[in-house]
C-alpha cells in the first residue's frame, strides 16, 4: 500500500484502510501518515505499538522498520517513487508492493485465473474489469463462495486499484482481507477458491507452462505448438494418450485458444453413461419420448452450440450411436429423441481415447468412416515416464494448488529424487494424487521422501503384465551368436511395446525413442507388418 498525506489506519475493523484478520490486533491499531518526507506512526490501541521490538505511542519510522500486529508484521519501505507499507503473516518480513515512477512505460497486462481444476490467461483489453457470479461481469466465476458482483479492478498506469463490492466472503491478498487497495503487477487476488494474478503480458508464460500445459520436454513443446496452430480452425481433433495424461486439459487448451473461447466447453464421458441414456445425453429428448421424460431437455450438442463439445472415451460409444454421431458431424444436424424435426447446431468436436481406434475399426468395433471424420487432426500425449525432466515443474504446480494458503511448502531433494525415479503407471493423475496426499500427511514445512505414498499395488499389477520372456531374453543361450541373441532381445522388446500400446506403431516408436521407419523396417524383416 502506497502512503501519502492522508492517514492510513491499520487494524482489525472492517473500516480500516488495511484490515489485519487477527484477534490480537485492535479494531484500530495504528495510524500512519507522511509529513515532510517522514513516516509518522501513532498508536491507537492504547497498549502501545511494537516497533522494532519496542513499545511506542508515537514514532518516526525509518526505512525498513517493521511494526508488530499480532502474528503479522507491517514493513515500511522508502522508494524512489514514494513510500509503501506491506504486510506479511508470521515472522518473515517481505516487501510485497513497491511504488513505480509514473514515467515508466505502460505495460500490456493479462489476468491469470487459477482454479483447482485449470488455469487460464486473458489479455486485459480495458482499464476496468469486474469479477463475480453474475453474467454481466467481465469475468464470470461460477463458484458458491463468489458473490454476484464480487470485486472491481481499475488500472492506474502500471498499478491497479482493487475494490471489493461488498461481497459476502471477501476479497483476499494472501491471508489478508482487503476492501480497497492499490496493488502492483504480480499481485494475486483471491475470491472464494479462485485466484486472479495481475501480470504484464510481455513476461510470457511461467517456465515450462503454456495454456495450462506444463513441461519442457520436446514432445510437450511439439504438442503445445500443434495446439496453437490448429486451435483457431474448426477441424475435428482426436486426442490419444494413456489414462491420466491430461487429455481433457489439452481439449480445454484447444478451446481456450480457438475462436470459440467465449462459447461453452461441454465435456461428456462416453464411458460413464449407460447405453440407454447416452443418446439422450448427446442429442436431448422431447417430453414423453420415453418413460421418465417429464419434460424436454437439451443434449450436449445443443449446450455446446457455438462452443466446443469434448467427447472423452469415444471408443466406448455404441456402434448404433456412432452412425448418428457421424451424421451430426457431416451435416451439423441432430435430432432429439422423440423429435420429428432435426435441429442445426454449430459445435466443434474434440474427441479423446486411450484406445487404438484404427485397430478397433479393423476389428469392426468402431466405424472406420467415423474414425477418419474425427481424426482430422490427431494429437498424441506422451506418458509421464517418457518425460521425467518435467516432474519437478509438475510437482511445483501441485504444491501451489494443494498447498495450504499463506504458507510456503518446499519439496526436499530426497523427495524429488524419489518422485523422478517412480515409473508413474497412472501418469500425471497419479502424481497429482501422490502430491495431494503428501501435502496432507507432512509434519512440517517440507515434503520429504517419507511423506510420499505410492500406489504399489498398481505398479505390481503392471509388472505382472510384462512378458516373462522379455527378462529371460537377456540370459545367454548356448550355441547362439551374440548378434542373434541381440536380435532376439530387440524383437521381444518391440513386441512387448506393441502389445502395451495395442498395436499402435507410432506410440511404440515414441516409447522406444526410434523413428517410425526404423520400427517398420524391423517389423518387415520379421514378417510382423500385418500382425
């Protein structure tokens, strides 16, 4: 908070200029104001204010002086552009805000919105924006702890005036509730369980992160680049990857970077809906069309009109519905269950699966024409075990999400080594669960190796699925040359990888870090091109 000639009152009361949520702090604890370039403090509590460890009733604050406010510390800093007071809970004293000279260049700004499920960034087009549950806000947050009109932010050069609009649950900075405050870039506001960070646009993404996708591995960078190139089109996208690799996150990144970003993103898990209800879920139904249909209902296609429809586990869709889905994709028309006339919808389709749809098509379990209609642009997600260098960035991300608010939790090198050594059969979803569990079980400000609990049953099951011959292939066989034994071991390893990926040669080649041409050449030599 920048100090000026006006008095600034710090205390527990709601009408204070800076509210300190601590029962040990008086309703009006201290008053500060600038006079002839000096910062003067006056005690209002009647008990004496503690400055630099001493009780005073009136004092001039030198640069760097700290004022005790219960468990909090207010720190005074004198800068070239003015003077500031900042607060921090606990024993640490840090400067949270600094004045800026008004002749500094005005930076383009963006707002980073972070929830427990996802993270998005929006470029700020105007100097004023509002946040709340009401549809009239610039940023609508559908959350039970957010008020209809929660807060208003007004830009003033490279600083921002934050005003809480009499919200029920308050606007927070760290653990401090604010009613009106002037804040700089990189300040994180909290409304309910949603965080809003004010950032300069030219700073770019945090290291290793883009559109919510975290990682610096070449496979992740290639995926991010492909998402950025194909998102603005209306082409159908198919996302392939093992369970837990973040297929829905990629689908949301496609939606956020598309021309439909202001439309609705509708996710549908085709494997979680019974065969009797899946048609109604996708296309809707009319009143009385079947038992229990007490009224007409929109389906997912209609809900996603003008936006994006995400069909997860598309391989589980029944064959009879695949024909209707193909017609909807080809013509843009759907028909509700029990309706006589079709409806026209404009929804972009993003499908995802952990199965080999082409192999299913050849087996007659998936329509081949639907496969080619969905796979206009295929995106392949790498498993976590193939990019161990990204584990550190992912761990830091989950610590920020699941760590206690107002506290700084660090992961020890021993814990990080254990995380990097684990094979992660459950991919990023498993890592998220392990870190969430560790943050709950830890006994101090650090997450150590002893706090980690891995799903050993899942790993043992995975080990049992590996062919026994793969390990015995490394044993010496009398009478066979070294070259013949190496060729046999290579064939067994490749066959094992193909079996693990249900015959998908591209995924097997990526897993083994060989080119497709090398893999196809080996398969032709062994006569396995059709198997």
